[in-house]
């Protein structure tokens, strides 16, 4: 997530040479990712959607973001 990013609320994920952008609310994915890695990212999104939206609001207000736990 970047402070100067555009709406809608989304985050970026990188896996090796692959990169995707995921809309937090609709869960629409832009870009290519290996299927196994994509499943893990979508599982993480499902677990932390509220936290991601809170961080998006913090970023818009130029406040420090809260850490979100990784998928274990």
C-alpha cells in the first residue's frame, strides 16, 4: 500500500517477477501470479480485510500504517 496511491482501496503484492494489485473490497485481481501464491494472498486478504481498509484510510490521511500479521 502506498501513501500517494489512487482509489479504489487496494494493495500490491510481489512474488518473484510477478506483481498483482488487488482491490480490497471487490477482491478483483489485476496482474498475474502463480495460482498457489494467489490463493495464499486471497486467504490473507480474507483474514485481514478490515485491517487493510483501516490502513487505506490511514494512508489517505497521511498517518502511519498499522502492521498486519503475515499469513502463517
